[in-house]
C-alpha cells in the first residue's frame, strides 16, 4: 500500500483481522495494541479505510456486493425488506431483508446511461441498445432471422439552420469561404477563412451570436418529439398512398416499424438517426409484400420529411413560428453484407448504441438540471451554450409555453425526449433484456432478492402479493430526482451532485408508491466503506 505496509491479508474473499482483543492484565498485549494504533496513524487515509473495512464483520459479504455491481461508480444502497405472499392462501412464499447485510443495506447498480456519470453502467446500457437494435435488423432475442430480408433503411433527420456557425472540415478547405466579404446587420463578417479541427472550441458556435435564432432552436427542440410523431404517421400514409390502399387498411398488408436515437451536434441542435423497416401483416414473423421495396420506402420517407410541420404556440414574445425538418436528409439502405452503398446490420446497431451513453455534453452542455437563473451565469460552458440555456429559461417563464417545461429541460437545451425510442413491433425491449440477464445473476445475490420487484428480475402478477418496506440509503453523490415528487421524509447530503443519479430500481419502486423514506446515512457501516467500495469496484469493472 502506498501509505505503509500491508496490514490486512485477504484470501478467497475472507479477511484476517489483525486487531486482537487485548488482555487487560497483559501489559505486552496493551503495548502491542498501542503500537498497532501508532502504525495506523502513520498510514494514509485510504489505507486506514481499507483496514477498517477489511476487519469489520461481514467483510466477505460486503466484497461480494461490490463485485456483484460490476464496478458501478455510483451504487444505490437500499435498506428494507420484501415479502412474497400467495394472494389466494396468504402463504409466505419468500422473504428477504437487508437486516443481515453489512451495514443493513444492499448495493445495486445505479443504472445510469451516461458515460460521464458511470462508465460501467453506461457500457451495460450501450450493450443492451446494440442487441435491441440489431435484433430488429438481423433477428434474435425473440425475432426470426428472416427479418434480415425485410426492406430496411437508415435515415438521418436534421434540424434546420438557425444561423451560420463555424464548422470543421476534413479536406483542408476553409470554414466559411466567400469570394466577397459580407457584413451582417450587426457589423460582423459572415465568412471564416480559418481551418478548424474537430476539437476546436469555435466549432458549432455562431459567426454572429446576434443573428443566431436561439428562440427558434429552443422551440424546435421542444417540439422535436411531435415532429417525429408526425413524420412516422406521414410515412405510413405515404406508403398506403403509394400502394393504392386506404390508410385504415395498411396494417392488413404491411407494418412500418421504427427505432431512432437522438444525437447532439456541435451547434447544440439535435438530429435523429432512425431505422425504418417494413414487415408483413403479422409483424417481424411475416415478409412484406413484393411491392414494398426499398425504393418505394425511400420515396415515402423523403416525402414525409418534407411535408410535415409543427406550429409552436403563438406568443407576443416571438410571433408565429412553424417548425420543420432541416434540408439535410440522408437515406441509405441497410444490407446484411457490404455492397458499396448498403450499411451492415452490426454497423448500424453499433452506431445507434454509440450515442445512447451521450447527451447534451456532446454540445458542451451540462448533465444536471438548472435550478435558478443566477446559476446560468456561473456554468462552465461556452457562450453559445449559455445563450441556449438562458433562452430556455426565459421562454420557460411564458404562460403559453409552461406545458413544455423548458426550464426543467434547460440543461438539455430544451429537448425533453428520450435518447432512444422505438415502435412496439420493431424489436425486444430493455425490460426483457434485463430480465434475461437477471436470470443469470450471481449465486451471491439472495434468491428472494432476485425474484422480488426490488431486484432486477422482479415482475408483477395477479396471483402473488408482495409487501415491501424499502428506503434508499445515502451514498456519496446520490439523491434521486423522485425525492421531490413522491413525498416521504427525504434528506439531501448536500451539493449539486445530489441531483444527478438516474436510479431505475428506486424509480420503479417510487412509481408504485413503495419508497417511503430516506435514511440520511448508512447504519453500522465501517468508516470509509463507500470510498473503498468505489476503489474495489473500479478494479473489478476493468
């Protein structure tokens, strides 16, 4: 150890305490104990934490918990009990309590998809997304392999232009070359002769911030979900029209399925990457009709992208605004093997999964909610991003835009949609993938916990009634967002990081009204346990 010699031996998950119980009548034993305390004081803080944890009762079980969460950077600690009862007979089928766990708490993964928050859980989320998307392209996970022969397209829909911005070029050309130097109404030039690298801080920032339409971008983000819904509806209408069918009878011949992911550009605007697939009337198990070709689907997609629009709520602050897709539209066929123009299934799935672990930080924004207008001026962000966040805050104060919750989504630059959405028939679900993984849980996880809704594989059914009392135990940097909306006696550990965790397991409990309280700290947990847990978990997760 960096702070001194090794004072704890661990073999096969067992610890050997080195602090003996002194005999009060033995002067030599008392001298040895004092010498041990002197050596401990000479160690570093981390080494002392390791000593206290490794010599505490239940160290073996504690180490199993840390290994079971696979290196989670922000584990969620649960405290409580669950009982599984037969609803008909009242018989207790199983019971589990954290009373027998070290510190009377159980560590579970935070489940955060953001790589900045928890690299380990984000990799797991990324892997689930890869298999979810690939199953809809190649089969597997409950879908037949024949789905690979269906008509499929990879579509990229972009936001419109809100003003000229600096851009990175890969061919050595200037950023914004113009033969004649043009001046905007605010006295700034509208060209840029510099060559920017992709990591240049200027990339994505407007050439003239005063000319940039910040209001239009925020409103577009707030309505991007509605614009996507209208795009999918219009695509189905276009397919029905191209086939000479009424829209109400399209599902009798073909089903149009989608899966899309949102990605932030450097300018802070969201664009969507989507997989569009045509199935037969029975879904993925049936092939589409012969007339449902890739060329027909591409024509319908391009028509739908150009035809749909959304009107923002009228306001005296900005007037009437009509929101549409941008002019840049990329449509490419997906093939099982590369043929020059077609994309491979694995490449598409990997590309989509790449962006689910990222968010507005791609544009240089923050990944936690903004709570006050005064906080915006002190954010460590660029002036462009600060202007977008400030516009979200100002527009969020308008009564006609209150339903958009722009202030709540200011850290996302006004976009409040999920990173990935899909139609029901496209593929499997995250829940099914997690349930399959929970079936192979480690033996160290108690069976009653694995089968409980508190655990990762829990399900609800009519024949079983489960009675739970659960509270979330504080761990560093964790306070659930649900604490402010589901009541109970909640306490915060302080600091901005308390708002940053996405704890899916606890959120599921809260939705059913099962989380009833907050314990402000761990009970009977050795000093420094959380810090050592992060160290051990990081080594295990490599």
